[in-house]
C-alpha cells in the first residue's frame, strides 16, 4: 500500500530519496558543513550524519538568518538535501532553497506538511516530493528489499 500526503509547496520542484529525520532543530549556520553535507554542530544529537541527497524532514528550523546562505551553498555544491519537508513554516530554510533555485538553477523543493502526518512521514524509509503547484503531494516510499 502506498500512502500519499497532501502538503503546501513553499519552494517548487520534485525530489525523491531516503528520509533523514532531524531529532531536534538544526541551525545551518555553524551546524552544517556545506562542503560535505555533514552536521557539524557539536551539540546536535546527529552530529556527523550526512544530509546529502536525502529528503530532510524537520519539525522546525533553528535560526540564524545566515543559515539561508549555508543551505543555498550546500544545494549548489550538491551536498545539500534533495528536498525538505517542514512541519512549521521556516523563512530561513525556504529562502535558502529559493536562492539556490534562483541563483544557481538547482532545485531543492520545500514543502509544509501537517503535524498530523509527522509519524507517517518520520517513520518512512523514503519520500517522493511532487511540488510543482501550490498544492504538493508526498508519496511515502517503503524500502526495497
């Protein structure tokens, strides 16, 4: 059985990949190495994990407005997430992905899902994001054995 979840498009695009769920908010400024896609915040519970090419699922961001530039640079380099699913609107994350699309022509769709769907999204092996219009669709993917 395949589950589909309605979401709101914040940054358009399409992406598919393995899910990476943040256990706590992450500030990209000082928290993400844009050269490697690795979490470098020494206090973050997922330090040394790599976001590259994955669908990043996060309840909310954690500040610094400079984080937009770090996220945009990671997307430009191909070390950022393939797509981002938020449960709370976050201007910093959204702007970072918008800048990467506008300046570098590299897409990293960002969608806003309902907190109601957190468990289904966060438990998924992977997600496919289709955010071509204002109404996005998330497809929950099962691991291929």
